[in-house]
C-alpha cells in the first residue's frame, strides 16, 4: 500500500542551526502539507502546497520556515534558524484532492525534532 | 475563530466494551469532518470522512455520526480491543474560497485494558 515516508525519524539540533525535514508523498497525490504537533498538544497546520507553490500557510509558518519540492518527488520543510520552541513532531501529509473536498489525507510517521 | 472541542480528554475502558467519543465544532463554513486514530508517536490514520449531508458513517467497529445543525459529531467504538488504545482526533475542514485547512481537536486518549 502506498505511503508517505519521512526522514529523518528523529533529529537533534542546536538552537540556531538549520534543519531540513524530508518527505516523499504518495506518487499520484497533488496536495502536500506540513503539520506539527508539540508534545501533548494538538496537531497544528503549517502550510499547504499545490501546483508547485504555497496555497496556504498559518501564522506559525513565518520567515524562518520554507518548503520546496525540488525534484518532483521530495517535499521538504526547512527551518533556517531553529528555536527551542520548534521542538515538535513534524508530519508531512498528501492527498489527491484538497481538504475542502473529501479526499483522504495520508500522513507520514513524522519527524521528531529536538532543539537543544 | 474555528475551534474543535473533544470530550472526554481521556477514557479507560475494559476490552470488549463499547465507548462513545464526542466532538463539538465551530468551524464555518463547514466542508467536512474527519475522525483520525493516532497511535503514540505515529502519524494520524483516517477512520471516516463525513460531509454535510451524511449523518452516519461506519468503518468496521467504528461508527461516526454528524449533526450539522448542532455542530456535533460522535465516534462510537464497538467491542473494543487492546489495539484500539490510541488518541482519537476529530478534524473539521472549512472551505474558505480556493484554500482550506483542517482544524484539529486536542483528541481523546483511549486506553483499553484487560
């Protein structure tokens, strides 16, 4: 069964360092997303990506964050200068239809980021 | 502001028993409502997706209901199993022009015991 894969599963970094989280969405999907979940809290939307551009982003997704689909398969989230409060589980998701439709959203297993 | 509230926050039940989880939302304009199961440290997995016109939807031992008038949904789990132990998250989608996003609830942490 096709699945969304994420790497790394866990990354530990020093505050101020750049981090790139990678995702390989399901191949025929058109919509891509990044979410984050701080330990013990709810899942929060970061950004949606469609047709090679950001379609929507939340207030969390500030200038320190960027997304890219460099080669038509990978979908990356970059955090330029990490802060302690960026420590969270980051989930990539993909779907064939936008979430306003009933297209199922498939999540990856997550990348746990720990900022020291 | 769009919000999704879930209750109870946590629940412990014996294996084989049934349980019902609740979700209230204030998302507008409403597009659809989803229930996800999230095992600890894993990504959420979709259980059901319901639109405005659907009142009930089942997926095996999981049955979701939706009352769009009162903006409430429930997830009923029948004959619970140990593997049902997880967080169950209610997620509501708002349709806002050409873009939309999902609003997640905080989840109900279910523990099924022997």
